């Protein structure tokens, strides 16, 4: 599905979506070409909790939690950089891209 189709099929709802096909533009915007609906949620807090659970279970899949009131998805990609030490208790490596969706963080905790 495309985002416009998702919005029509699920008006004014919180969703967990997965990017089945996506690409990054030169200005580091993540464009989701093909989207699958994974779960519908009653509120933003529930969507975030479901997202965390799914991300822990399937770390290589590209999940997002979104609200369909948004006309467009505004997702920006940032690279994680870190230092790898052989004797460190916690190791931070250069990992996969981190997707920063500023709209996803706007949910009500009440």
C-alpha cells in the first residue's frame, strides 16, 4: 500500500506499519514506497509499546508507529556512530540507520 491508501483505509487511527520497500533521498529523508499494516492501536501510548515489542522481536524489520491524520510521513534518517572497545562492558558499534520520525513522538500519555 501507499501512504495515501493507508490514510483512506484507516482514517484518524494509530497504526504500526512496516516498510516493505523504501529508499533514502540525498537529503536523508526516508521514503516508504510500499507499506504493510501490522497493527491498529487505540492510542499513541499503545502504539509506541507495540512498536517497541515488535522492534525487539524483529530488529531487522523496518517498523514505524504513525497516526493517519498526517498527510505525509516525515521520516529523517540518521547514522549511529560509536566506538568499539574490546575491553568495554558495553560495546557501541556503528550500526544500521536510525530513523527519526518526529511525528511519531507526538502522542498523549494521558
